[in-house]
């Protein structure tokens, strides 16, 4: 939602995208729950004209409109949302000179389970927003 909102509304001073789905094609093809996305997007992107719907609903389609400074956080071994999703967002922002930072944790899972990394996530999150208000 962070990527979608910042690409559609230019009112934010700062944003944090944590393990965000940016590309529904990638999510369908690479995630552990890929069949789930098909329910909301008309089935497989490879059937009928569904590819167009996947593209229209993918936040990365509109990411070229993002101007909000963004912190991107992601676990590199996340089976739910692969880290490639965050790399796409990071390069989109960086190449357009939008202030951004990408932190990739070498951890499994969708969110850090250990207290040290959880603390780091929350600390970075709070500081990113606080420093931009």
C-alpha cells in the first residue's frame, strides 16, 4: 500500500516500504502464495487478458510518480515477497534521484523474528520518519 499511495498522492513527507509487493507478475511467479493473488486479479496472468490487469494493479507501474523520500526494508530470504520486489523499487527511485535507502536483512521470513533485527527495523523506521518531518 505504501508504494501505491505514494505513487498516487503527492502529500507524504516520508514513507517506509517493508517487504512490499511492487509487481504482481513477480509475486505470482516467484512467491510461495502465488495462487492467492490470482483470486483478486482474475486468475493467472497467463490466461485470457489477465496480464493487463496485473500490470494496472502493480504499484511499480506508477512508481515513476513517487517523489516521497522512502526507506525500503526487506529480508533477503522472504518466500512471501521476494527481495527482487524491493530492488525494483529502489532502482526506480534511485535512478530518478528520489531520496531513498534500501536495507536488506540476510534473514528468512517476511519480517525479522529475532529481537535484535526487530529493534533495528523499528529504530530505522522511526528515525527515517522523524528526520523528515
